C-alpha cells in the first residue's frame, strides 16, 4: 500500500486540502508512530478550513480525531507499546489540571500534524488507549465530541444522580452528552427535532422537545421540571438559543456553552445572567485524564458511538463536504484501510 497524507494550506477552503505521498515517519524521543485505521471529521475541522477558527499552520496534516496501531516507539516511551490500539488527546500537551495558554494553541490538526494520513506521529503524553469493544470507526470519534460532552457533565460542577440535564442540540456532542448524562443517573431532556426523537430516546433521552414546533421551549422544560428548570444545560447551539437555555435553567443552575459566541452577534454584549444566579462557562474539550475517565465509563456501560457515513481516505474532501452540507445524524468517518 502506498501511504498518503493530506495537508492543508489556509485561505482556500476545501481546495486547500491536498494529498501527497507519505514516507513512514521515524519517532523521536518521547514519540510514537501510529498506522492510522480511521479518523473522524468535526465541526472544528470545518472551521479550520473556512478560516473561522485559530489559524492553522500551513501544510499541517488535519484532524485531531483518529485511531490506529502503534508501529514504532521512540527512546524513553513507556505509555504505549508496538501493537497497542490508541488515539490521542485534542491538545498535544494538556494532561490534567487547569489548561495553560501555551497548551491551548498546541492542537492536533491545527498547529501539530494530525490524523488524516496513513501514519501519524503522536507525543507520548497525549496517547490514550481506546475501549476494546468499539470498532475503529467509533473509537476514532471520541477525541473531540466525546471528551467535550464528558467534560461538560463531569468537570466544574459535576452532574449528580437524580438531577435534570437539558441538552440543547442533537449533533455529535449532544448525542454523547445524552448517553453520558443517562449513565450518570440524570433525567435527560433534549431540544431536537421530531425526526430524531426516536433516535435520541434510544440513546437515553427521557424527553425530546421539537424546536421546530415549540419556539419557546423553555416553558415546556419548566413544566416538565415542576416549574423549577434544569440543574444543568449543555448548550451546543450558541447565541441563537442561549436566551432560551438561560430561561430553562433552575436558580443556581449551571450552563456549559459548547462553541463560540461571535463578536458581531447582536446578543454578544448583553448581560448573560439577566439578574439570575447562574454559573456559565465555556468549555475547552478536555484533558487526557478526563479522556481516560470517559473511556472507563464507555467500557463499563458498553456505550456505542453513532456513525452516519464512512468515506475512504481518497474521498476525504467529500467527507468534509458531507459534514458541511449533508446534515448527518452521527459521526462522519474516514477509513484508511
């Protein structure tokens, strides 16, 4: 098999993604080389090619999400061995504790070569072993959406059994959040669509509220919680729904925002609390320690990952386009074999 790797040149949208022959890399000290089996595309990857995220390093190999087999290790490596099936963290060097500024910029697929290739070089401290029961396509989909959802529910103010959790949005992060909130013992309400209601209930949702037919859905949320509102809101949509999420939260509730408020949004300058006692935070995916804790839960409860469509490596650009235009229900994955 002739190995290839994709590279991205900023400023040309999807035309900036091109493939080239790849030599099998040699690991340096503290590095491992992985033969990639599968990789997954996220909204963050679309933002990179569209130029709406942090600027990418010219020529970088895209994608933070992927899984593969260790084929070589550099001097001093002890956390992985040849033959292990592994993935990597989103941030190259954030292992635990509060994230530092230097760690925030160092991301796979942005400033550091990622997984859209037959071979990837990973720093040892970013290596994470994946749950054995997950096939490659699912194991490749954990790094961004899975860890984000897990951190939203367990970091800061963790969800407790018996609490009410509202998940706003039914994309990949929302789907993970539904499953995790369920196994953490919460009652799970989801703002989604009637078309996805059965699917979301299969993941663990107790109630699905159709945002197409219920514009002021915060009123329904309050009715379903005895007038109190929910203890936790996982807000994956953004400014368009934030006012509704705020109104659906209980007094002293917590709102975790997934994604960014745009500077030119008309609501960006308003008081986000509106005089209510709330905890509001914006989430930065998660650390390696959080990733490993998430995987323990996935393995314990034998959780699965919803996959929408799988593309071969040669059609990687089409995978990006499908994520942008196709409205997938589940992850979009690229396989290398």
